[in-house]
């Protein structure tokens, strides 16, 4: 399975990040340990939502969509 996840910074609740992984719990731990340069300065993080896909290409496409303006609007309206 391939997961697209959305996390929110606890320290700065206006900060969100979406990503792709095969292990959501491990990836959240990595974000909270500062292993990602994109999210280290806003840790700790909490999981907001995750969505699973059997097809990796579909997961990649959905993650890319969430990083667009309309994708961020959808996430804000439906997943937060």
C-alpha cells in the first residue's frame, strides 16, 4: 500500500505538510525527529489524515495534486 498523508505542526498550527510513504507511523516519527529538512523547524507534528492507494502512480499523482493551489484548498476544506 501507498499512503498520502497530511500532518499539522503543533508548534505552528498554520503549517501543514503532505507527503507519500509506505509506513505512516514511521514517517511521522521521522518528521518529529527532524529527519526531514522541510519539516524540522516546525516540529512536533500531528497526523491530520492519510489516504491509501494500491497503485503507486495514483498515490504520487494525489500527493502532487495536494501540493497545488486547488489541492491545498480541497485539503483545507475536507481533511482538516
